[in-house]
C-alpha cells in the first residue's frame, strides 16, 4: 500500500494539536520534507510508531509562515531551519532560529531549492497512490517548458539502460 | 577593557574529519562564543536529482552516503516502483534483501570500529575492520564492487547471484561469526 494514502492534511490551526496527539501516542519524529508546489510549499511531517509510519501534510501558501513544532519535538528545529534556508519559508516559533544561515553561507543564493521562476508547476501526483498495478503511470511532475531557460535548449538525457532486470 | 576579536576556525582544518567553520569570539585570549556554520558539506543533491531522469537518479542517490549506499538506492527504486505501479520479480526482491543485509553488516561493523577508534580502543577497531573485510569481499564477489554495489535499478536488480557463490557466502559469514563472537565477548568484558 502506498505511503501516500496515509498522508493526513493539517491546517495551521490544528497542526500543533495533531503533532501533540502523536507525541502522546509515543510517536517519534523522523524528519520533515518540503516541496515547492508553485503556489506555495507542501511540508510533510513523517512520524514513526514502532513499524508504522504516519505522515501529515501542511500546505503553506506563498508568503505565509509555517508554525514550528520545535516546542514539541526539539529535534525539528534543525530541519525547520533547513527548510527556511532552502525554500525561503518563514517559520514562526523556532526554538533556535539560525536566521536562514544554518546551512547557507552569506554569499549563497536565496532559497535555492525553489523551482525556477516562470515554470508552471504542479508537483502533485494525482491518482498515483490509488492507481492499480499495470495502469499507465501519471506524469510525476508536470513542468511546462521554459523557453528562456538554458535547460530548455539541452536535449533530454537518454532514458535507456544497459542490461535487463533480473 | 578586554578586546573582542573573531577568529574563523575552519572550515578546513586538520582536526576536523568533515568541514565546519567555528567562528570563535574572543575576549582577549578567552573564547566566549563559538558560532558554527555547518553548511559546507551540503551538496545540493536534491536540486541535481530534479534535473535528471528517474534512471539517472538511482546512481546519484546511491552516492548520498558511501556507507549505506545500497539502502538509499533500494528505497528510491521502491518509491518509484510504487508510484509507477511497477511489479518487481520475486527473485529481484530476494536479491535486494540479501544485498541489503550484507550492506547492513558492513555498515554496523564500520560504525562499531570507528566508535571504538574515537575513544581510543584501537584493538576493537582492528577486529571490526578484519570482520568487515570478509563482508566487503562478499559484496565484491556478488556485485563486482566493494562498497557502491550499483545493483539496484527501477523494476529489479542488474545482477544475479549465481548458485555457485552461495557456499562461498556461507563460508565468509561463518568466518565473520567465528571472529566476531569472541571479540564482542571480550569487548563487553562479559
């Protein structure tokens, strides 16, 4: 079963409540991941409870802050600072705020992990989690061509491989 | 009145196993603050992975970490297979488990050895490295490489383990077991 099925959407209002509930249940925080979705960012919280994994998904619209969970899980401070560095997402309530300088130096580009401007991005994978085996695979990332980008002039890499699968 | 000065310590320095910069704030000769800058090992692999296709990314992701490289490649392949609904042959799944377990053993032995070395227990470090060598040779025998196996691919594996190697793998594992058992007993003072 796809792990995407277990992703629970949360809002700014109930994020801390949901995380506190998971903490009460003995879950440990594995990590957070962040994705530029074009109209903002999706932040995913990955928790483990014994051999189960639980995922929360928080959509952060552009310009709005993400609420830190570092008051509940102190270790989240590292990855929340990293998200702030790499994606430029403002994070409220960090227990230790590196001001966007945890992994980036002073002369580093701002928010380098965001998609380039001008790309129409839908990074979601509609129906991928529920697609039956053997069904045609949906495009995982739909990115329209950017005529001005240098990457557009580069031919796509060959996708063939040598040797077969066992 | 004491004079404050800042001395950059690192990012490259002989005492550091990995690059890091500590900005040491001194008042006269006394260090009153040490501000870390830890981003020197961040390589931006995520950004590079976005620019390559799924098949190329297997090689890239296998190089996230040299110690647990097979795990990264296997997890990535499993993720892509799940997204695409790709079936994986049973034999390929068994082979993945075998390589993953062999890789796990070498990773744990390396960790234990380096841990021992870090607090001066060099004898345990040498014992662990000796045991690990057998494991690494099994990886070389089955995959052709000692660390970066590069056997996992989307949809299965690239290589097979022929039946005539099974005995040699058993011999190597028995040798590891025979060497490791007294070592752990002595190290735990049991």
